C-alpha cells in the first residue's frame, strides 16, 4: 500500500468523523428546539387552564370550557385541565361530560378528589 492510498484512507476517516460530529450536533440542537417548543406549549396550556379557572369561578362556564379545551389541545396529557373541565361540567349540570373528563384525567394518572367522585355519583345516578 502506497503513501497516497494511506493518506486517502485517513482523509476518508476524518471526513466520516466530521460528518458524525455534524450529525450529532444537529441531533442535539433538534432536541433542544423540540424541548423548548414543548415547554412553551406546556406553559401556554397552563395559562389557558388558569384562565379557565378564573372564568369558572365567575360562573362563565362556556368561556371556561373553551379555555380548558385550548389547554387540552396544546397538551392532550394535561390531566389537571380535564379534571377542572369536569368540575365546570358538573357545575353546569352536564354530568355525562363531567364523567368523560373524569375518566380521561384518571387514564392520564391524575388523582380525582374522592369527594368530587362521590358527589358526581349522587347527582348523576351513575357509578362511573
């Protein structure tokens, strides 16, 4: 093997290492961008949930539900938003929808207050 062939192989391996390093950096920055995007969505979901809470306390049920809908759209795994929307549905006597949101929140691992479940069972005439 001549010196030229050896230099060619060395250049080839340096190029592979360089490409691997570029790929690693691109992947790392892609992960950072995705994380920042998700963090923004989660913050925005929490903001909508907070607005929903304020509207619920004022008795503006439809507007509160719309805010919880937006929170859930931004973060479909935001169990708290399902739970609070269930409370709004309860206050608005829409018990079937309240149960739907209770189940969704529970499936996501969100713990529902036992007293809320008890009251919802009483008023809806349903167990689940």
